[in-house]
């Protein structure tokens, strides 16, 4: 009993000493900001003041407060006022002022990233404003993506109103679209859509903004079937809610959709409904293309003449001119003269080269912008480090004495604790050994999941090098993007127990396409999936399908005397995914079986067995030699329970 009391006293003394050595808790923003400024800025949000209606009064009061606080003594108060000014000017559509005050407030809150709310507003103001000004789309995307990341972090629902989160994430989707990052744009737009899909009635403008961003992202990412689903949902919503403010954007998207799926009569119908007042040149060359494809030369000619007149009196963007001459080339081939077609194609080819040069310049600007922002972040980190070091030096003298006392107390505590709890330590060691045996299989699985065939990596690098030497830069960049996405996904998935089906299928498609390029397209492939898998929340263990796809390519269709074919079919049933992997190779008795193949099958069976116990749905792995029935190749049948 006395020993226990002694231990308790020592522990309390040790805790007291720890409190003395621990750095003081960081102050909250409210504690650093002037009280009257805090209450006024907080009232703008918490009391839900009509910002647009009261903007002149609010701006006047904030501008009157700003000179009262110096940068040296009241930097937190001053930064909060500047942040609020930037957000108010953004609401009033005064872009230059919003940009100026956002840039003034940002350095302080980047130095204090724990103040996430004002940091979010700074990023949001800069991202949206730069996008509207079209001044620097890559810097705009950097800030918009930063704001969206705060919105998607844990706890964001208690930090920020739903409207702010939807607006910021939709803006990130749009800026990623401007930069050509279509995959990232789809992910952001999907997130915004999920946040607001149950608030179409009470937040119509934000719902409309989110669904528009999602439809555009899906169309640009070449997913017309998914886009059609949301176009139908938007049409139904507009009809029920009578929210007509975005009806024109809806008509434009319907025109684009029907043009992509080659239903030109429907595309023309919605083009005629669209109000093209803002851009009559786009109207003219869009209708020129549609009337040409519908074989109505008189109407096409009228729009050609109108577009030509508009060019003479305006200065259309280069990419729009390129599209016009592309459509005019088709018209001249079908209904014009050979000389006219040659001239139109020559103009199109020249403009295409100019646009490509602009794209390369934009990529160079993107790299430079990212480098500059990275250098800025390094400078901020250095300032934070210097601030931490200064605080450590201030506490240094008291810390040495406290550490000495704490060391003596801890030594006494450890000696007594070792004597009293030796038995418990032995039991803990035994439990650790038991857990180590139990986790052996899990570690083997993770190791196998993180492995990627060395020959595949080397061949991939060689293929990229060959494309660069042949000056096929666009193919090399696309090839590099796929390879980087595949490596990043493999590393990220190795840390996860379950991943979304859409991400797993995307990795499979990248892997198979890279293998096809490496083998000089000696085989073709097809991946068939169930409808709506991109928006599906279904999750499965990672890297279950990839080993069998790899076997189908390396041991099935590679080096065949005839053209190889790999088919992957994924169907969704109750509680499980039914997957088939077929090839037209030499079958299971063909050359190429080895230790890694056998090991991957063994571990996959063990993983499926564990998955059955966890979900209650039966998993199955079946290898079928098609040559036994007179056919070609091998079929792998996988039944995977999902969560």
C-alpha cells in the first residue's frame, strides 16, 4: 500500500514538472484580436447580415477600423479586417479590391495555419477572384484547391457553413477544368454534388452551381453517360423548382452532350434554345457545324457568313478561331470548293499549332507558378522554424533545471514501477508475440500489394524515353501521367484496407494501357463495368484483380503468334462484385507459371477467406483452362464481397 502511495506521489510530481516544461498552449484567434473588431466581424456571419444590401455600410466600418491597428502591434486584428474586406468585395463582385485585400491578409494566416477559418476565406477569395479575372489560372487553381482541401478535411462541417463549402469545392472543380486536370475536376465536382444534393430546394443557387460544375467536368472527362444522368436530374429540378437562372447553361450543356454522342438534330434543338447574346461568334460557328452535319447547306452557309462578319469586327480567342476553321473545313469539303477546303484546313492547321504553343507556354507558366508558390511556402516554413527556435531559447534556462528534477523523479518512479509491475510486463510481452504471429499474414499481403514487376517499371521508362527521342511530347506526357498515377495509386492503396471501386478500375485501366503500349499494341483489351460505378460508394480490398490481369498479359497474350485479347468484366450483384478476366492465350498449361504467380493466388485465396468472414457474403476464386473445352486462353472468375 505504501509503495503504491509513493508511486502515485511521484507520478503527480512528474506530471507537475511536465506541465512546467511543456510549451504554453497556442492562443486562439479571438484572444489575439481586438474585442470590438472580433464582435463586429463575427456578427457579419453569425447574425446572417444581408451582405449585398448592407455592403456599403460594412465596407465603410471596416475601412474606418483598419488604420487604428498597426502591422507591428496588432497584426492579427489587421489581418482579420483585411480578410473580411476581401470576402465582402468578392460578394460585391469588385474583383481588384477583393484580390488586393486577400493578398494582404494571406501571409499572416499562412504563418498561423491553425486559424483555419480565415485562412480558408483568404484562399477562397484569391482562387475565385483570379479565376474570374483569368489573370493566372494556375495560381487560381492552387488557391482554390487549398480552400477545397480545408472544406474536405475532418471537422469542416462544424467550421464552415454548407454554402461556403459547396462554393469553394465547386470553384476548385472549375479551376481544375480550366487547367485541363479533368480527373481532379470530376472528384471535386462529385464531392460538391454530394454535399448539396439534399438541399436543392433551400439552396437552389448552390445546388445549380454544383450540378453545372459536375456536368461540365464529366463531359470534358469523356463520360457522357454519367453526364446524361445529371442532365436529366437538372432538367427535372428546373421544371419542379422553376429556377430558371441557369437555364441557359443547361441548354449549352445539352448541346455539348448531344454533339458528343452524335445526335446532331437534338444538339441543334438546344442550340436554338440557347441565348447566345454574350458570344454570338460561338453561336455562329456552332450552328455552322450542326447544320453542316445535318446536311442543310443553306442554313450552314448563312451561319458561315455571319461568323466571317463577326471575325472582321472582333478579335475572337485563338481556340475559338481554330474551332471555326475546323468546322469551315468540313463545310468546304462537303459543299464548297477544293481550294476553299485547302485554305480552311491550312488556317486550321496554323491555328492548331498556335494553340499548342500557347498550351506549352501555359504548362511552363504552371511549373514556374508552382515553383514560386513552393518557394513562398519554404520561406513561411523557415519563419515558423525561427519563431519556434526563439521561443525555445526563452524557455531554455528554466528548462534545464526542470529536466534535472524531472529526471530524478522519473528514475525513482521507473525503479519502483519495474519492481511492482514485472509480471504485467511479461504478460504484455507474451501478448505482443501472439499479435505478431497473428499479423504475419496481413504484413505478407501488404508486401505483395506494394510490389510491382521491375521489368514493367524499366520497360515503362524506356518507352517514355523513346517517345521523347521521337519528339512525341504529348504522348510522352500522357504516358508519364498514367504511369505516375499508377505508381501513386499503388503506394496509396498499399496503406488502405478498402478503396473505392472507381479508383481500383482507374488503376487497372492505367496498368493495362501501359502494358499495351510496351508490347507495341500486340494485344487489345476491353474493360466492361456496371453503370454508375463512378459515383458508387462501393469499396473493396485493393489490388485483388491486378495480379490476375498481370498474369493474363505476361503469361497469356504476350508473345503470341496471333493478336492477343484481354477482357475484364465487372458486374455488381447483391453484396458482391462478380469479376471475369479472360485472355486468348495458351491456357494454364502454357509457359510462364512461377513462384510469384502461385504465391499471389495463395494469398488472394486467404484474403478472400478473411473477407467472407468479415462481410458474411461468400467469396470465390476459380481458374478455368479454356483449352480443356477446345477454346483459347484462361478465365479467372473472382467473386469479391464489398462494403
